């Protein structure tokens, strides 16, 4: 099935706000893992915890007052590189119904500029092979292999 093309008047990329939780943000995350069924109050507690940390940034893509994409940036302070900062990008997602309309690219460019403005000397992410070319087109380079230990 082909991706649905919708007319978008304007895409706004901005930081997540509490009222976004029920305006498509949690539903959009369902493309990564079932999230939209989370209890509203639990979602608000998670939002508050994240929002209290200035080094944990979630941005969203908003189209016609609906959240259609998001990504997370975590900024890590390092002892090496003279206390330098590293950006870690996680949970990049765009609503499956409107992919391939450069929304993910706009989200990523916003986060990369945000990380640079915060003083990050590099920004890294892990991805699956099927989306690797998307990130390479944005300037990411394959540097290492990911290893993962699952605790549950």
C-alpha cells in the first residue's frame, strides 16, 4: 500500500508540551511500540520528569494542530573532551500514514541544530539497517556496531 499523501499547510517543529500527549504524540509513538494506551496520569508524570531535565528534549512535528512525528535528544556531559557534550538521538518516528514527506528530515535537522547550539561536539544514534540510508543522507556516518543488553 502506498503512503497517503496529505496536503500540509505548515509543519511546525517544536518542543513537546503536556497537551500534546493526547493530541497525537502517544499515538504516533505506537509506530515504535504500543504507547497510546498508557494511563493519562502516568503519561503526565513521565512528561513532568522529562520536562524537569534540561538535557532531555523531545521535539514534535505538528501539522494542523495534530502531532504527527517526534524524536528525543539526550545530552550527555563527558569527562573526556574537556567536559564536552554528546547528543544521543532516540525514538525518531513519523506517523505511518504520512511518511516520505520530509517530516523526519525536518525533525532531525531541528535536533541536530539544537544539539550544536547546546555545544555538542557530536551527535549519535542507533538505527536499523532499513533506515540507515535516511540518516546517511543527513550526514551521519557508520562508525561502530551496536551491542545491546536487555534487562527484561
